[in-house]
C-alpha cells in the first residue's frame, strides 16, 4: 500500500500515545480514521484535537477484551464508511511492573487478556471482513522489544508480546495470498501514558501482586517521557507499510542487544555433523509433508 488517501483506518488505543500518533499521521495523509479506546473522556479530547486539523475521525468507546463489543464496533465502522477498514492498527496495550514470582492470576489475566487477547479479537473481528472486501489491506500490530526477551519484572507483558510477534509472523504468511500485508511494530520506548494503564484495570481481575499507585506511575513516567514521540514512530510505521515490512523496529540502540540475544539461541544449536543422518531424515520428512501432506489441513486445497 502506497497511497493512504481515502483508506479507512481503525486504531485501538487511538485516544493517546502511539495510537493518537497514528491517527494524526495517517489522518493527515487522508485516511478516514476511527479511534477506539476504553476511556470516553480521552476519546472526546482526541476527537477535538484531530478535528482541529480537519482530520475525518470517528470515536468508539471499546474494551478490546469484549468480543461482542468489538463486533459491534466493526458493524459501526461499516455503517459509517460503508466498508470494513483497509488499515487495522492493533495498538492498545497495558503494562505493569513487578517481580514475576509475585504475579497473581489476575495480573496474568489482565496483562495477557489485553495485550494478546485484544489483538486476537482484533484479528478475528476484522480479518474475515478484510478478506471478503477483496481490497488491498494492511494490518499493523504494536508488540514490544520485550517480545524478543523474557523479563523478571514484566513477565506477563513480555510473554504476551512474544506471542503477538509470533502470531503476526503466522498471519503474515497466511494473508499474503489475499493481498493483506502484516507488520509488527516492536518499540523500545514510546512517549505515552501507558504508565497510567493500571487506572483502567477492571475490578474483575482482583488483587495485583505488584506495587501500584501514584509513586509507581511517576517512576514509570520518568522513563516514558524520554521515549520516541508517537508521531515519529507513526511515520516509521507508514514507511513500513509502504515497504511491506514485517518487522518495524526504528530503535538503533537495540541492535547489538538483539544480535547478542539471538546469537545465544543460534549458538545453542549443535553443529550439523553431530547428527547428520537424523537431520537429513527429519528435513526430508518435513519437506515431503510440505509438498502434499499439509493440504489435509487447508480447506479447499
């Protein structure tokens, strides 16, 4: 996708942070923007700001963990614009920090439910509609640099983001034949208010094992205030879509760290000459299955 004028963009977490940056950058490029967010007051503020730039925008209050509400939001988009989105931004996310051994079931349910479950709901809601439209489309999902490495202080968050990276790799392979591109953004740090995400946590998730409150929020904000500006990140995302890039990681300072991390993984694999016969048999079996056996799992193949 090269031209964004007239495209319909649906952005979760669109009322602030990375999502609002996307709404501004893509709205200025001519997209018809729909921002979805769990906070109505934030939506109202964002709509005023976006409309002041003459951006065509609509707001929907949405809890991305609520599948019925997600389907209703998709129907609303189609009523307003007469079509499904051609750009889907799975941007909404939450975080909290604390020792992994102190994590409660509620912490897991909330952090994984929003960061992974919310993405699943976005894909399940919109991908079939995108396929049915027959139009060129693109999906952008915001994961995290934390999705490449485990974390003793952000365990559930990193686990969810790792799953998101993997999931987008799978969708990338599966949706190419429909003319739908897929990109996953892995930021290191964004200037956003994600530190205040705990304020949106529902009571249904029960007690947390982490430290919460104004002091914790202030501590995290001291980091996030130095993050990449949301509009700068959104400009990188736009270029990533134009390039049909799978990974969008515009943080040069992380390259050596990632190289070292993946070198450890590669170094854990023994040389081929330690088991040449077994390696050959396993490889041949997999290639044979790929040539024909996989069709058993593909309807209509």
